[in-house]
C-alpha cells in the first residue's frame, strides 16, 4: 500500500530527538483546534484545517494531533482519509522516530477500517508493542468478522500480556454462535477474574444467547454481575428475544422499569421485536406505545420503525402504523419508509404502491430490501403491470443481478397470473439459489402445471429443502397426480434427507382426498408422528365436501373448530355439505351454532383493476357506485348464457328458499360482478391482451366456475381467476384445472 511498512519506524529510537524545531504560537493554536474538532466528530473540517498549516509541523510537535486524527478516522471507519493522512505523515516526516503511542493509533485505524492485512503488517514490524497494540488488532479482527485471526492474535497475546476487559469482550464477541469456543474464553475470564467486569459480562450474555439458545447460561452470567449497567439489561433483554423467550424479556423489562432504571431506544427496539413474535402482544403494544410517547422516544426513527413493524405483525390497524410513521415529521429514512410500505403490503397492496411512489418523489434511494417489499405488494394485486414497473426501477439502479429481487419478481408475476413472465425472470437469472427454484416450482403449482413443475425439479441444481417438496406435492394435488405425489412424499426422506413436516402431510391429505381416496387420507392422519393441525383437518374437510362424505366431514369440522375456534371454515363447509344433500335443518343448526359463538364468515370479495384503480366487489354488490348498471348488465349476460346452456347450481344455495331466490343469490357472487364490470370497461383495462384478470379471497364456487367457462367462450376471451387456492385459466369453455379443484 505504501511500500515497506518499516519506513514508519525508521531509527527505532524511543523518543523524539532533542533538536526539534520549535513552533510558533499560531501553529500550536491551530493544532489544538484540530484536536478539538476531532473530539467533536468533525473529521473533514479537522483534516482540512490540518492540511492548511504551512509549513507542515514536524512530528515532534504534531504526533498528538496525528493520533487524534487517526482515532477520528477509526471511529468513522474512514479508510481513504486515514490512508491519505498516513501518506501525508510519511511524506513530511521521511525518517520518523518510533513512537509507540502514535503507531498504536495507526494500527488501530487500519484494523477498525477493515484493512486487517496491512494492520497486521504494521503490527509485525513494530520493534515494541504493548497491551494497546495487541488489543487494537484483536478488536479489529472481531469487529470485521474474522474469528480465526482474532483467536490467533489473542493466543499470541497471552504469552506477553494479561488481556484487558476490552480484549476479552472482543474475542468473546468473535465467537458468535460457537458456544464451545466461547466457553473456553469464559473459563479463562473466570481464571483471571475478568468475568466480574461488566464489559466482559455483557459480551458473554450475547455470546451464550447466540449459541444454541443458551438463555439460562446467559442469565447466570447476568445474575453474577454485581453492578449491571444499561448495556447489561439491554443485552439480557435482547438475548431473551434472540432465544425466543419473549415473555421473559417482557418480565425483565417490567422489572427494569419499576426499579427506576432508565431504558433507551435499544431496550425498546428489543421489546418491540419480542412482541412481533407473540400472538397476544397487541394489547401490550398499546400500553408500550403510551410509555414510548410519554418518554419522548416516539420521535426516534428506530423506535417508531420497530413499533410500525410490531403493529403490522400483530394484525393492528394499518392506519395506526401510518400515524406512528408521521410522528417522525420529515425525518424518515429508507428503513422507516420500508417499514410502513411493508405494513401496507400485507393489508393494502395498492396503498403500498402509492407510498412507494411518494418515497421516490421525495428523491430517496430505494435499497434491495425496499424493492423486495414493493414486489411483495405487487404480488397482492390483480395484474403484473406494477411488478414490471418496479422491475424497471430495479434495472435503473443496477440491481438486475440481485438474486433476492429476481426471486421476488418470479413470485409477484406468478401471483399476478403471468406464469410466462415468471419463467422469463427465472430463465434470465445469472445465479439461482434454492429459493429461486422453489419460487418457480410454486408458480407452476399455483397455476396447475404439474408436469412442468416435475420437469423443472429434475433439472434443479441446488439443494432442495422442505419448501421444495411442499411446492411439488401441491402441484401434484392441483393436477390430481396421486401416484407421482405419493412417490415424491415417500422419497423425500430417503433420497434427500428431509423429514416430512405438517405442511407435507397437509399436501398429502389434500392429494389423496381430492382424488376420492378419503379413507387413505384419514389413515395417513392417524399415522402422523405429530398432532395434525388445522390445515391438515381443513384439507380433509375440503375433500369430504367435494365427495359428499358427511361422516368424516363432521369429525374434521369438529377438530377444526377445536383447533381454530374463530375460523368459520368448519361451520360453513359442513353447512354447505348438508345443504347440498338437501338437509337444510342440519345446515340451519350449524349456522345458529356459528352465530351463537360469534364466529363470522369471511365475506366473499373480488378485485379487478380498471384504469389503474382497483375495484372491490362484495357478494350482493350493494357497495359499488355503479351497482345498478352492473346488475342490469349481469341480468342480460345471464339470459344470454342460459341460451348458451348455463344452468345455475341451485343445490349449492345455503337456505331452504324458493328456486328463483336461490338463483338470485348465485348471480350476485362477487366474481360475477367483477367480471361484468370488466366487460363494461374493456377499453380501460390497465393490461393488454385478450384477457380479464380477477382476484378472489376465497375458493371459487362450482356455479361461478361453470359461469366463467361459458363466458370465456361467449365473449372469446381468456378469464383468469385467482382464488384462495390456485389460478383458474378459463378459455373456450375449458378451465386449466380440468374441473379438478
């Protein structure tokens, strides 16, 4: 970098020569002002002032100033400035005498800035070293994730010096998740009595929590500290959060608060992170917000962003998240913007896209994480136009080779109904990881293209994981390929070492049940090595509905109600089974039970994008401003379809009412209303091609499925419906699912 490092130590004398040139008072004052600027953190101003001093002061008078500047460069991780300062020192002091104090600062600067090889070279050529020299190198290796180098220097240091608490803390932090290594260092700290130093104890707490969830060992260290400081409390709270012990973290925080110990933003961020992982954390989040507002931390970017994430994760109102975001009052950074966009991406994708546009208008630069969140929001919309627009931004800023963003694009295009664009994104990737292959496999699965999924799996050159086989089994289930799916399930453990989990069993139950092999599906449930969850019983219940198996349906519905009492699926499906069989009294009793337990059925909703605006339709259609025109056009369409062979499936109506009323109930299902509105606005669609895209939140019913098939031929267009289960591509009176869904 600068030739021989030994030039720095030319002469190797232990003090400056006595024949030093004296400085005038102006130069002395300027050097003092440079050191003052360094202490205030104004590195650029300090360097500018130092370089302006003419002639440059000799090292005998400026070594403390050089040390202050090197220290400031280290604190700011400003390697280019540090290198330039080093060159300046060598240029104006070609034969410097050795000064251990100054050289320690130079070694420290290079180590802290990540230039570890050069720092080691300087260190090795030092004629004299002290504990500061060794500690600077140890901490540099630790801070830059070089544990091997850190341990090597630490071992060498033990021959010459007794480590400081800072050296111990550095090497402990370098252990990361290596608990065995950390215990060895802990043993040495105990032997040398450094375990009682709070700095060492704090490092041990985090080390144990990161190594295989050693929360109990971390707690033992914490309890042994005679005078824990704020960092100790924060480390233990963060440690509990890392280990998944949210309740213990909350208890410790309460103890901390009631003991009068002042918390800081790091404390609050850890507690809010704990709440994200707790199903019942919303009420606690409300109380914590009051405390945060009272103490003024609501204006801290990190705290506000963590609170937005907590509310979003716990199912809080997204409008509350936005109010917290606004508390930052123009001080939002890319992280806080990403947090609020992520909150809306879950609950209101259209608004998430609008927020992203506002973010760009404010001339902020999106990072990879922001782009991945926005692409996730695009996946929640009906068409792929937004995903393609985001992809243009990705290309513009130079992230085109980013694997994570390419994976997100594959998923977004597939969810928006364009399997062709997903395949294009997959094929153009420079490098693919397991997630890339899984994303494409899932895309084929949700579009019912099982053969393509199996062919792609045969070409997979990455290590498959559990998600890979969920996608494959799901693809087989959607296509009714029972033998292929069974073979995959049986070989995933033997050939790939992946033990089937709940998701895999749910797919197999669905696969067997859909094909009519319900007794085999029930036998598989009975043989499961773990307790079946609500997803498994839902799969069996859906199979019973498809094949009219009332007895097992009652069992599956009972299990589902037991595991997920607030889910309406068990009640509604069983009621529909009874209604299909004409057992309206039993169906009515199920409905009354549901009402008595205040369980609400998820309303059927459909969305369609017209003129860059998403229109929502509910069953009945009473909320849409153009409902009268839509109803009129729908009636005309139904009359045409009846001439075309359409027969409403009135057996699916849920109540014992007249046939005309049953037909009317079916006509006003949300996807039919959305379809009619799309036909009314063909010229205003936001996507090209002879295609209509509809998104639905629940499974499409048999009558609507038949309806879409007939309309596709009548209007000579492809109709794509994405329901809660899969995609249906209707074209020329045929659906891509082959009526198997």
